[in-house]
């Protein structure tokens, strides 16, 4: 259930009308790219963790998840392009979303490696 809630939260925030935005936070330029990366990394990890715990490990499932989440990230960026309500289309946001999805898969590989050693 948590991966679904996280995904709905990402979609909601992505399509929420924006204002000037927070492009710099704590002196970090383009902080929104870090937020995109982190949000998709967590989403990917949560989805893959649920799949791993219920269905077992599958490399194919991991990469399909990356493609699906990267695709969703791209679609949401195009949604922002057509909104015209203080939001903007950015290719770098798409890249950050995709890198986040890949990072989540790496996280699940580490999780799998750590817990498979614990079980032995």
C-alpha cells in the first residue's frame, strides 16, 4: 500500500499548480532535481521491495520497473508542459526521475544482498 500512496503523492505534487518554485534550497542550486531523484528512488525502492517480498527477486522485473517509472516521470513532465499554471517542462527533471528509478533498483539489490546473507 505504501508504494501506491507514494506514487499518488508524486503524481499530486507533479500536477499541482506551481508558483515561483524552490529552485535553490539551503544554497543548493537546482534543488528540485535532487527532489525528483529522491522521490523516484524511494518510489522505485518501495515498489521493488513489495515485489521482492511477495514474488521474489527478478532482474527483469527490476528493469521493467525502471522503464515504467521513467515513463511515468516523462508523462508527468509533459503534463506540466500543457498545464500552463506555473509549471514548466524540463528534460533535466525527466533525467532526474529516471536516475532516481535506477537508484531505487540499486537500493533493492543492496537490500537483497544484505538480507540474503542474514538468512543463511
